[in-house]
C-alpha cells in the first residue's frame, strides 16, 4: 500500500482537471478584460453622465408625443424629432434660462446691497410678538436688523461668508448648467429615432436578469418617469413661467427669484401660495387699487392650475410620497445644480416605486401606461 502523501491522485492530475482549471482561468481573464473596458468606458463618460441621464429621461417622457406627432406628419420621424427638440428649447430652456438669469441677478443685487450697507429693513409689526414660540425672538432680531443691519451682519459674519461663497459658486455655475440643459435636449432629440430599439434592448436586458418581472420593472420605471416629468416638473415649469411673466409685467421686484422659488415649491408639492400670498399683500400695500386687483386676479389661478393639469398629465395618479420628491429636489440641487433640481426627484421617484414593488415580491408589476404603437417608417 502506497502511503506517500505527496503523490498526486490520478483524479486530481488528470486531463479533465487540467481542462477545468484552464476554463476557470480563461473565464477569469474574460471577466477581467470586460471589467477593465467597463472601468475605462465609465471613466470616459463620467463627465457627461448627468447630461446623458437627463437626455434619456427627456426622451422617455416625451416619446408618446413624438410617436403621435410622427403619425400626424405622415410617418416623418426626423421632422417630428426636430420639431419636439425645437419646442423644448423654446418652451423649456428659454423660460428656464430667463428665470435662472433673473434669479442670479437678484441674488447678486442683494449681496451688493448687503456689502455697501444700502439695504434698509423696515421695523417689524407689533403683531409679530404674539406669534407662538418664535414671536419674541423674531421681533427682537428683526428690530436689531432694522436699526443696525451692520451689527447683525457682523454677528453672523462667519456663517454669512460661508453661505455667500457657496451662493456665488452656485450662481457662477448657472451658465454651465443651462448649457448642459441645452445639450441634454439636443441629445434627447437624437434618441427619439432609436427609441423603440433602445426600449427593446432595455427590456431584453431586464428579461435576461429577471424574466417577466424584469420587464415589468422597466415599464414601471418608464411610467414613473412620465408621471413625474409631466405631472410634477412640467406643471411646475408652467406655473413658474406664468408667475415670472405676470410679475415682470407689473414691475414686481426680483420676478426671477420669486419665480424660481415658485418652481421649487411646486416641484415639492407645497404649492406657490407660500410665496405668492406675501406678493399679493405687498401689491395691495404698494400699488393702486386697479393694478393690485388685476395682479391678484392673475396670480390666483396659479394656486389651482396644478389641480387641473395633473389629472390630465398623470396616467393613474402619482403614488410617490411628497417627502421622496422633496429629498430628490434638495439632494439633486445640492449635488448637480440646476439639472439636479429636475433629475433628483425623477430618479428618487423611480427608485422608490421599484423598491415598493420589489418589497411586494408576490406581485409582478404590470404595465402602468400603454406602450406607444410602432411607427411606420417611410420606405
């Protein structure tokens, strides 16, 4: 009996074992090469990732409009894509640029007045003292600021300097963000033509990973993108644009800044009343009766326009909680600037809806929105 422990067993040293080891080494090499190419590819597209993601979201949100317009134009997809791209540049980017530039100018003017000491703050109303919890402290701080703004600024100088530096940095990046927004819209226009092929590719990839459930996730994600993009962001953009237009016509100070705040409040589902009611009060205190009444009549419909538009634009109601949208707005804006203001709530809403469906693992997500019919292309 051979008890040599160093002698290899035929089962261990046979041809089958050598083939198995070679196959494993080959498989590891393949994974390594694919991973290396994936790493370098991600490194190359990383600077443009946000722009590409926003372009894909725009393409998904506007694809039904593109499909309908292609049919109306007699199966001319390139013309339809060009028209939708042009409309987006005029209707979305144009007013957004005006609001952003006006907001930047308003903030710059405010900082200039704070620096040269020309900003005057009126005395607080006595009724502020009666406000619960914060009334006394707010009245005291307000009185101090109205009497000597320099003293208040010196007291909070470190915090103001830090906040001012961040604010100036964000203002300086608005131009870059607007350029990225324009590039995203143009890229989305090129994606319309290959929309069906990209959708089939995404569904095929999801099917390989999760079968029918994976396809359901892809369709649920597309439906959520359309709901949030059209029913939340689209309506918010409309309200902000109309607000800025009305305030500009009546020469209200800082219309762009007010419209920008309205945009954020409408996206997070709070509504514009929080900022427009003080504007109406200011108008009745500073304007004559006729212009104040006309401004009030024009601003009041902005309070309820979302209640009319959302049922039309949202397919089956928006199930995403307001807190998720709020976190998406704040986190997206802080992380990615102007594009993040719109990108954040959409991505977080998609993740929330997919997570909720995944938790309810006994149900396969159905298609929330009907898929657009195939587009006949000219021969």
